C-alpha cells in the first residue's frame, strides 16, 4: 500500500480521529434507518404484504454477518482507513479500484434517489393533487446539496455532530410511532375510514403471504436498499477514536436495531393500517397518522422523514469524498482528490461529488413519476452495494487463508467464519436474480453491467499510464 504510516495523525496530509463513540453509534444507527425504510416500505408492503417482516429479518441477518466480517478485518490492521484499503491489501489493486469507485457511485446514486424523495415529501405541503414544476424540484435539490456540502466542508466533527442529531430525530420518531401504534392497537382505535387497529390485520387479509412467493421475492429489492449505508462505519474507521472498543459496539447492536426499527415499526404500521390500504408511492409512516385522523402528528412525521433523507445525503456526501481521498492515496484516482483542506477535509473530492449529485437531479425531468425514478436509481445502487458487500466477504475469505495468525489473536471474530461468508454470498447472488422479476427493477439490472465495463477499461488505462 502506498501509505506513509509514519506521519503523525495531526498532519494535514492525513485524516484525523475526531469522531467520538456517540458519533459512531448514531452514524451506525442512522445507516441502519435509511430512506428505503421511510420512502420505500410503502411499495414493499404493496408487493409483499405482511411478509415484509420476514424479508427485513432475513436481510438484516445477512448484513449483520457482512458487518462482523468487516469489523474483524478493520480491527486486524488499524492502518486500514476503510474497506477500500482492506480490499486493496488482501485481494489486490484491482479490488481496491473496483470497491472504491463502485462505492463512490453507490452513494452518488443514493443521493440522487434522496433528492427525488425530498421533492416527493415536500409535495405533502402543496394543495391536493399538485406537484412541483421540474424547475422548482431542481432548485430544491440544488439547495439541499449546497447546504450539506457547506456543512461537510467545515470539519469532520461537524459531520459527526449533524449526523448524530439527524439519527437521534429518526430514533425518537420511530420509537414514538411504535408507542402510538401500540396504544391504538391496545385501545382498538377505529380510523375515519372504518378500519380497526389490531394485530389480526397482519394475517386476516390473505395471510402473511397474500401475494404468494412471487410477491414475497419482489419485496426484496426496496427492502435490501433500506440497509445500504449500514457499512458506513467502515468508511469512518480512519476518523474514529478508540476503534477497538467503539467499532464492535456499533456492529453488535445491528440485530437490536433491525428488530426495533424495522420489524416493530412495520408490525405497528400494518396493524393500524391494513396492508391493502398502504399507498405505494407515499410514506406509510406519514399516512398512518393521516389515516388515524391525527394531522398534526402526520406533519411532524413528514418533517422526520425529510430529516431522514437529509441524514442519508449527509452520509453519502461524506462517504464519496472519503472514497476519492482513499483512491487518490493509492494512486487510483487523480492526485487532485488527495489534497486536504486546512481542517483535514478532502474538499476537492467532496465538491466534485456534489456537482455530480446535482447534475443527477436532471432525472426528475426525464422520469416525472417520483416512485418510478426512486425505484430505478435504488435498484442500481442496490446492485452496486451487493457487489461491495461481496468484495468484503471475499476479502475476509482471503484474510483467513493468508493470515491465520491474525484471526487466531482477534478479539472480534466473525461468527460462522468462512462457511458463513459463502452462505451470505449465495444469498446476495440470489437477490440479484430476484431483481429480474419486476419490470422496473429489471431495467436497472440490464444497464448495471455498463458500469463494470467502464471500470474495467479505466483500470486497464490506469495500469498503462499511472495517475
């Protein structure tokens, strides 16, 4: 690796460990509560019905194993600044190049999807049946990107602080929704539409699998997108204080988060709002309170889901700049991206990514239906994230084969080891196959190989002529 490890952490040429334990814990939780839960769960419920509960539990378990593999690898060598360094070291330069640039595109595409979601949520405040003009949507998108870019340019500690509060808002809101929903169920609350809040709503209308196996499988696409970003703690490794103590804490809390934030919240939503009443292109979290006749709570929840999207974009802008910085350090991106500002922020990479994200807002012109645009972009990013997760697992397999002494002394071993890596890889490959079942997800799957071709050609050119 082309890293000068002898240089002091305080050097402006190196990222600095400014993120504290509370920042890391909330960043990890914020990554687990993504736009896919708030924006995409409506469509997933319409496809899969109550079986969405099992979908989230299965995906959550698989992603947990990815994170345990990632955690053991990062702690095996504290010089790894992210999983890009890890892939570069264990699998070779091609893997670092592929992982870094793919993860960068993942977050650029997620931020574009988030811009679509923001415009969708803001229509809540418009008169019934009206939409923003394309110009109005573009202006909103540009304003959001510029605001978050400004925050990220200041200091990494400010990023951690902003993400801490964004994540805290999401946690409080979901806990409040669960409490309110449970109260409605216990009191047999009857909505203005005549539906009675009850746990029996989960199975009395077609059972837990009302749309059969095909509906169950179709629900995986948006559901797996809800988990993207959960590996964000792997990009903060170089800027986290006491990683040996704080990384395991953040990773081990993933199962609790999945049960609380995904399973319980969706059980409550579908108990209060029968699954057939859930509108696919709206957030069921907001619609729950509207259906229950509590518009003030719906307004508050709409503000919460807006903050959730801003949180996702904040994480995305942070991640893209760190990926470009790491790639430049390894001579796999222009050296322009290696320069840090006076406050140790990779400003050039940050600004470059934000410009591309804003240009991606043009998608709103070509695909005016927000949920269609959201599905197209999220499917592409889901495919790319799956590729990154598989690289993490392949890195772990190589680590176990070539560095058994490090595994033997590890205090944070991955449960199931190499065998479980193969199980999770098989699951992810099966998930990609599932994307062929629906026309909208199939479109993104068909175009995704274009990125792989671009990467392969770029890598070959880079090898001939160093950056």
